[in-house]
């Protein structure tokens, strides 16, 4: 009896263990099945998948040919595709590590071991974009210049965003200028100038600053070096908007100050070249003029870089319309060009472009930022539908934020 009783206990224990093992297997099978169902959409399979996102906020994207890139908190890591089957893509890193994107199991497998779950996958870029998870408030895209690297793609790159946006909402992107930063150019989110105004005016918008201070220069002596490389920022930013943030161009506006205005133009130009679609609007806040007028339209702000281009002019080294270049570019370059008239007289006794005239070429360069902020804050001005120094041409018809979307040609705003 004693032995029989002991044997029965063993049988029970073995049965319980078997049931437990089966339960784990069923759980894992169900988990894989559920995970796989997330990505089994629209005929997606291992032969046509081009983008995979994982549970560690990483992104695997097919580039061209057999080239892939993994984007995560460590940057952008190149991979080579070595094969595909019905449910998997097989990739190899430069260090020999093997990566399998297994759509059936819903797993990223690294050297034979599960690394992360696959959260979404698609047969084209941005088809996996997570919806309903937008980060709120002010976000920052950080550009990382590393002159120690050899390849252009490694020298000029943005840190992979650690936030998402809701592309169905208005998206506003701010780009600072030479020897500057987002805080210096636009203020901070908690106590600044334009940042606060935009957050108040558009509480549901995606508001993003671009911090390219790692390359924007630290002194006036570095201007030539910076302006010769600034379009790399724009071109790289265009890729981020396409592949990482997945913006909708019809909802997107880029605002650039000084050299940042030309970065905005390059971004819009490249975005259109790559996608066939145009950003809704680019606003240049006293776009830099020095050494820029001879450059091609692909590397400076110009009409056509977006569906609508607006320029707000607040400085020039000499009286408008002199041809010499100043800190701000006084020449027309947009669908709407706004010139700020000041009643402060020049030596010849007439009014002039704010910030123009010898000895006054620098201290009004940022007034374009101030004027735009005032418009966002619902202030309005009298204006004339042309460039003019004649005060009789000005009307009391209000020029306000909505005017940026409706007027065309040249407008003079009277700064009182």
C-alpha cells in the first residue's frame, strides 16, 4: 500500500508537470499567434515586407537593393539582406551578427535568440506608423555632426527621435540659425517667446524644434564653414520627416530663422524630390543673405520649396533695394514677401527697411521672429500691398496671422 501510494503521487506529479508544460506551450503559441495577427495584414509576408518596428522602439527599414538600416537609441546601423522566405527576412550586420525578422512568430531574433517582439510591419515605409501614441508638447530633433567619421551618412545625421507625432494634426517645425540654438532663437517651452506662443495658439499641434547647434558655429569666423555645409542638415531632416516621423506634408509647416530658413528650403526641396509631394508652407524669418544669393535653389529657400513660401524681411546691410548682401536677404524669394517699414529716418530723410542702413545691420535681424510671434499672439498691423516708403500707401486693413495664408506678392507692414 505504501509503495502504491508513492507511485500514485509520482504519477500525479508527472501529469501536473506535463499539463503545466502544455499550458506554457499553448500560451506561447497563442502569444505568437496573436502577435503574428498584428502584422498579417494586406497580404504582408516575408517577401514584400520593407519596414518592421519592435518593442524597443527600434525600426528596421529597407533602403535600396539589399541594404537595410536599423534605427534605435544608438543611431543608425547598416545591415545587408541575405535572404527571405514566406515569413522572415534574414539580415547580417557588419560584425557578422545575424538578425531574423520573423513575422510568423512576431519576433526579432538575434543570433538565434528572441530579442524583441515585433509590434508592426509593413510593405512600404511609414505603413507601420503607430497611431494614437503622439507625444504632446514641445519636442526636439537633435542633429549630430561628427567630423571624426568618414562616411557622409555618419558625419551628418539626426539622433533617432524618441517621440512620435500625430500626423493628422498640424505639425510645426522650427529651425534656428547661425551660432544659435532653439532656446536662443525661439525661447524655451516654459518661459520663452515663440515656443510659448505656438503652444498656446495650437495646443493640439505637433511642435518640433530642430537643434543643429552641433554644427551651427560658435563664432562669426566659422560662418563660411557652416554655410558651406548647412544643406546637409536640410537633406537629412527631409529623410527624418519621411522615414521616422512620417509627416503628412499637407499638415506640415517649417519655420526657419536666418540660415535656418535656407535649411527649411533645402528640406522642402528634397522632400518634394523624394516623394513627389510638397510641404504645405515654409516661412523664412529674415533668411540669411550673406554669401547666399549666388547659390542654386536646391540649397537655399526659394519659391517652389513648398506649396507656399513666405518671407518676412527685417534687415539688410544697405538700403533696399541695394544689391549688396546683408545679414538678412532683402530680395524677394517667396509667394509672399513681407517687408517691415520703420519710421526711423535714414540720412536721406525717408523711412527704410527695419534694420537697414549702415551701422544698423545686425540688431534687427531677429525682429522677424518677434513680428511672427506677435502675429501668433493675435496682433495685427496696417500694411500696403507693395514695397513702399510712402506712409499714404498704408491702410488700416489688418495684417494678421491669417494674412500669411491669403496674400501674395509684396507687402509692407508698418512697425510702429
